[in-house]
C-alpha cells in the first residue's frame, strides 16, 4: 500500500489554485497584509480569508498580528518538500524517456 504525505497533499492542493499561487508570488517580495494580498483580486473578504487559511494549513505562509493588522509571511519549508518530491519524480521520468529514446534509436538503426 502506498503511504501518502498529508502535508504534501495540502501543499499541492494549495498550489492548484491560481489565486493562491498569485498570493504566494506577491509574498516573494516580502510580508504583506491580508488586504494587500486581496487587492489585485475582485473577491470578498471571506474568500480571501479562505485562501489564506488554505495556504496557512499547507504551511506555505504564516500570519502574525501587528496591532490591528494581520501580516502574512512566506514559509518556504513546505515548498521545498514539494520541490524535492517533484525532483525525485522528474528523475524517474527522465530515466524512462532516456530508455525510450535509446530503444527508438536501436530500432531506427536496425531498420535503417
């Protein structure tokens, strides 16, 4: 039976949405208020809060309270885990494609 990494599942779920990816992209330049993250989108405060919550559950961001504001910070750890997973699987695919290419060349040489 295959064992699934729930944290990795949450990361990919969070990254599946273009609004959340754009929010993460905005945080690359530094911490932002929730209002600043919501500004480019025409979505409600409730929708913004839901997106922020999903990003936070996936540990891609963290929120902190500064006075009356909630500030969001990028947390790169979960993204690193996803990158590692993707790199491991990319190596498998690269190996499979290399083997396919070699087989096709052998077939061409045999027929050619």
